[in-house]
C-alpha cells in the first residue's frame, strides 16, 4: 500500500523508505478500538488511542481523543472540546470541514483558498496558516467529508500534544477505518447548477483478524459563477490486522485530487490609488493631506484605500477560460498497537503527508480605482474621494466627474508549490489504581521531517501601460469596470514562457519533541487533574543545512471537580508556540552614517533569527451531562494571548549613500513585540427533549484586539518628508497607532452563534420521515491587516434538510433533500473569498 509519492519524496533513497516502513511496522503502538482484543474483567481496563463511538447518541459525542491523545469521556476533561459526530456531518450534507465548523463555537472561516486550500480557520480570534490535524498528524488543506468519521476542535494553546499551533486551538479530523460488521454503502447526489456526487463505502472483514475498508467519491461542484468547473476524486483504503491477541496493525492511505478548470477566482477588492505607499506631491496636492498620509504610512503602512468588493454581480469571475488549479493531496499512515502486560499500552505511528499544487491564473484580483483630477487640487484630495466612496460606492464609481477609471489588471501568472511531511511518533500510556487514586501516565516522542514551499512562480509584469496577448513579459489588456465588452476571458498564454519571479528553494525542517502527561483521579473520580509538558526543538534551512534552530517548552495543566456525577467545574492553563517566520530584518547596530552606505561592510539593516510567536491561555468552565446525556453542554470563559507576531515598519535612515552624498533612505524593518488578546465566553450544548428530537446550539462573544505593538519613532519636524505640516503628520501617525493598537486581528469575528435541530417521526404514517434545519451567524469580521478599519459585513446562513428512510424487500433505502443557504445570502467568509449561493441537493443511498 505504499502510495505514489510527490516529486520531492521521489528523490529520497529507497533505503530511507525501507527504514521508514520498518519503523512503522515494528515500533510499539496501542491497538485501535475497532479491532481491540477482549479484556479480562479482572484486569484494569486500559485506554485506547482511537476514539470510541459506541456511546455517541445522535449529535452528542461522548468521548474524544484530541485533548489527551487517549479515548476519554468529554464530560471528564478539564478542557474545552467540540466534537461533531458522523450523523451531524451527514445531516448537514457537508462536503468539507468548512461546512461543519461554521457551527462550532468560536470558529470561523479563514478561507484563502488560492494555492493553499480551504482548510483555514480562525479559532477564538486567532488565524494562522496551519493545516488541521488528520488523526492527530499533519492533515490536508482540502478534505472530502466522505472519509471523515469525526471532527474535533481542541480549544486553547495546546502545544503539549500538537506542537506548533495558534493559541486559539486546533482542528483534528478522524478518518474512517475498518469495522467488524460487513456493509456496502452507495450514495448519489444531484443538485442544481450542475452539482453531482457519488460516494461508495465498502467495509469487509476478511477473517476474524483482518478487516478492509475502502471509501471513494467523485464530485462535481455546482457551476454557479460565470465560468468555473471543479471536480474532486477521493480514494481511501484502510486495513486493520489483529496480529496476535495483544498486537495489531492499522494501515490507511488517502488520495484526494481536485481539478478546477478554471477556478472560481477570489472576489476582487478595491484599491484607491495613492493610499498604498508614501505620498507624492502630484497625488496629494494639499500639504496637510500629504503629511497626514505620510504619518499613516510611517506608523504601520496603513492603507485606507484598501476596501471591500465593488458593486458587481455575485457570479463574477475574473479567471481566464484556460486557467486551472490542479491540487493533489496524499496521506499514508501505519499504526502498530501493543498491549504490554496488564497496565501499559503502546502505539507507534509513521505518517506521510504530501501536497502538490499548480495554479495558472490571470488577473490580480484587485480593482484599481483612480479618482479624477478634481481630487488633486489645493482644496480637495483623495481623502475626500474616500469619504464619498464609503458613503455611496455605486454613485461615486458611476460618476465620471469623480472617477476617472476602474481597471482590473490582467497579469499572466503560474505558481506551483509542494509540501511533504514524514512523521514518526511513539506513545506509551499506562493505567494504575491504588488507594482510591487512578493514575494514567502518557509519554511520547515525536519527530517530523518537512519540505515546504518548493516550486516556482512565473509572472508577467503587473504594471499598467504596455499590454500584449503574445508577449509573456507583458500583461493582458486590463478590464474596464464600466465596459463589460473588455471582460474577455478567452485569451490564453504559454505559462512556461513567462519570466521567472522565483523558483526552487525548499525549506527543510526537522522537529523533535518529548512530552509527558499525567492524568489523576481521586475521591471517587470527583477530582480530575491533568498536567504535562512538551520539549520541542525545531530546525529549518535550505539545501546548505539547518540555519535556524529554536526550542520551546510548553506546559499544560487542567483541574476539574465533579459537583455531581454529571457536572464538572474546571479550569486550565496552557502555552503554545508557532514558527511564523524564521528571520527578521532589523537595524544594524554597527551602521555608521558618516561612512558611505555599503550592503556588505556598512549596511543599514541586517538579518537575524525570529523568535516563534508565543501563546498562553487559561479558562474556567462548567460542563453538564444531565439526564443520561439528554442535556450535555459546556459554558466557558477564556483568556488568550499571542505574543511576538511579526510586523513590518518603514523608517527613514539618514546617512551617506554609495556616492558619499547625504540622503535619507526608506528602509523596511520587521519587528516583534506585539501582543494580541482574545477574551470571551463560549456556550455549547446538545439537548434531546425526546428520543426523536435533537438540538445543537452555540453562542460565542469575544473581545479580540491588539494590546501591544512596537511602533517606529515619528520623523522630526525638520524632515522634508513631513511636507511642512508637522501637526497633520503627527495626527496621521497617532491615528495609525490607535488603529493598530486596538485592531481586531485579520479574519476574526467577535460574535458567533449557531443552531441546528433534527426531529424524527417515530410512529404512524410518517414513520421514517425526519426534518432538520438551522443556521449560523457571523458578526462583522476584520478584513485585512492593511486597513484595520475595514470589516466584512455580518451575515446569517440558514440550511434545511428533510429525509425519509424505508425498506424494500428488506433492503434499506434513504433519500434526503438538503437546501443550503436557504435565503440565498450574499456573504464573504474571509478576505477575497466568497460564499456559495442557494443550492438544492437531492441524495439517494442504500446499504447492503
């Protein structure tokens, strides 16, 4: 079952592959529950590393593995975990993780699909380009729900188990594995706008010791934009072998291929000319406005001219007819499980994950707006235009006395990338009981080799003025916002004739970690204590070797007290880290302004290693699991911080230029020292008033803002760049500082809510019928760091479903109608992303 590897993996020697496989097969591991051997009742029941689902009831997930790595009842965890069952995923008609997690408390989309994929989330206000976990290891940036059995969200800075993550938490999706009972499931779906989907799931025990499961799907996405066609294929076999009574092996492989020909491009933003850089006298004629803009630019590159999407059709697509995005994701995992005596179980894993993406695209996804000359006078300015635009975009854009041009530059571009991860992990878990105390230690070792960023970028010029349909160095003719006859998607270009922007350059990484966790229960299990720490060392570099080396120790502690058997009062504290960049450009402490500038002997800036961003968090909460699970919920107050996010600033540096002439140079520096804070309340509960009625509801409110930031020193009043109005300059600088200091981090929304309910008709003529529905709410979301004053509008999304199950000649059948985005809401889940319109999907399935 060795999968075909990506190009960078192919370069590895066969000897390394043999060593990797040997490690996977012969390292001790804990046996997955689906093939667990029978236990002697006189022996302590040992933990498993695979989540048990036999106690799940509808939408209520009883256990989780994401918080402690071993199967644990959620009601006994002094941490906040949201878990979504397979029934919940199926009822939603979910296709990917985004469909599921918009119902999760504190989680909102950070979708910036472009090259990366759509599995990007903001959790409790913190966004980061960190893929989700797949069975606890590096996961995919795109997923297909056909092979997803459970989705769990671990909240808070839990680097103890997951290494590099953002402080808000991490997503862990659990794939389907062989089960004991044979079944053959087939489901087909058809929707409006050309949507079509087939899912097959075959589970077959070969013997009483061997089980095989194969999941496959083929999907054509709805074709709702002017142009755009997307197909996805999934192939996911898995094998479970009970080698001996105490030793088992699980192998699984997954290949997901996604073809977009052409893609549906990101929603273009508006950029008003003149706001994205230092002001010029020709653009900002008024001295006070020029000085004010300089202050905005100096303090933090504030770009007030960066705005949301212009008034344009919802189905607009700027991609050319010949553009494409080809993405392939592969995973292979070998898991060996071993019971050692009566008190210990062990698990060893080898995980291989690879991604290859090639993206051919046309356009910049930005409408460049140029005001008329009337706004470049001593009495008016671009700031006046900005105020008028914000008040009424349609009127201003369509007024030729105010707007000179609105153009979408048609740049030619191809970009490829490839990532690969080889991960090895060993876990040893025990369980002891004595003197009324239960102890469950867990020890682990983790090693990951990574190769990221490999690929190339080829691109034509993005500047206006010269255009060509045949010259690869020049862009296509820009589209005119006011003349749709210029919106020609038909021209093609030879992508490999484009000038090179960048190429090659894998970043190699190695991460080693050692961790230990101890769970203790006392006083008839009323007191629960969990604590541990992780030592992590990460090294990175290119072909020349590792040039970046950092290590972190991240603790995590939790305590809970069962007020009753079915309620838990809890608190926890944890830390996290993330290498978000390996180097900084800082001021050269040895720079001599009295000597001519020389990039080798007298540079104004030097490179230095960056510190990882650091996260810390603590929370207090209360969990319930009343009435035999009919009412399960969590209420949590949390406080999170992220420190040392990398920011860039531009500062004037005075000295002699290379010719020995006194001059002022604008230098871009990167700094750390920021602190972003998120503090709020989460409510989540599942309720079953009757056996055939389920309700799931959440509410989150957060205060998310930057509380500390390092700003450059304002220019002196004698600096020529101030343009003679120092008061206006200081006002711009201080306004920018206020925007940055109180800014909501990009992609964060401060209020979220969701509700989903299902009712089954259990008797009478309607028996077999069920109905479901609900929705989610997202408050205004910070759109982009460049303009902290800009927010995406709030939106409500409503979905509904109705299904019917019956048997014909003892053969079970079911049919479901899902209505997604019931009110056809026009919404933007993230910067430059766009939501899908209303969709009707009819599904029919059967199981043999």
